[in-house]
C-alpha cells in the first residue's frame, strides 16, 4: 500500500468512528461516554459536530479512535484467550472499566 492509500483508509475509519460516536451519544449519553472513554466536554463537542466539521476532523492524518489498553495480557483477554472464552472477555471488560474509573478520579 502506498501512503495515500493509508490516508484514505484512515479517513474512512475516522468518519465511521465519529458518526458512530455521535449516534451513541444521542442514544444513551452516559453509556456512550463510558464506552468511548470521554468526558462531558468532549461528548458535547462530538455530539454537536456539523457534518462539514465531522468530515474536516476525520480528514486528519491521525487515527481518531485509539486502543484503551496498552498491554498484551489485556489484548489476549479481549480476544477471548484463556480457559473460558466468555470469562476472559468479561474479565477484560472489568479491567477496562476499572481503568476508566481511575482515569476519571
């Protein structure tokens, strides 16, 4: 892939992410804020973005969504690796929720 191909892929990902974030925030704001890992001010901003601003924001060469974890163990749990796939996924959700609570405090 050439550099320009990556930019088009990043733009598409960013647009899809921002549109999903808006939809989530308009549907169930508190749950959306938790799942997106964002606070009130950013939630307000994203929720009220016009279509033109959303596209302009998505056109940046930086991916807007980011991983909410930075360790291999959590990644493996989220992928269902472990003794019990369901328990591994639940364990990962608990860890991520705990980290989100620490970040807010």
